[in-house]
C-alpha cells in the first residue's frame, strides 16, 4: 500500500504492528478495509489489548455444506479483550467484486447470508 496509485490508500504497513504482513497487494476494496481498521484503531485499543488483522493469502478456506464449494475469506481480525484477557476472534468475510463478476459469484453472497442467519453474533 505504500506505493498505491490512489493517494487515499497509501500506507506503510511495516509501521503498523496490528497488520500481520508488511504490505497489502490486494484490491482497492481490500485496501480500503485496511485503511478503515487503521482509522478505528484508537477506538479499538480502548476495548482490546491485542489487535491483529490477517489477510488470508490462501491460508484457509470455508466450505459450503451443500456441495463443498470453497470460499476463501479475505481477512480475519483477531482481538483480545482488555478486561477479561479472553481471545475473541472476528472473521470478516469480504468478497469484493466488480459488477461484471457479481452474477458468477452470487453463490458466495448467498452462502455468507446463510451463515449470518444461522448463527448469533455477540459483540
């Protein structure tokens, strides 16, 4: 991100101890997410003693139960609660697509919406 074409997305991630890698070569949408997390960092450190954002570079897949199709979430955010020292893991399932790819990958959005409906999320 330190050499991003878009000035709004430039960031030297080597200086950010919460971002697991030194660089992000992802899409603009993924870079905007990283920038958003950085903007929220002052707020997050009030509640969490440890914060790590991991870009999933083919480290793991989630499989759809109905047919076994794999989905590779782009990011996982790990947070350690400051009060209880309990590790809390949030998985951000982000599939950024341009309009041309949206119809082909509609199944991914449907799968994520099914997960959202099936599980209670506590914050």
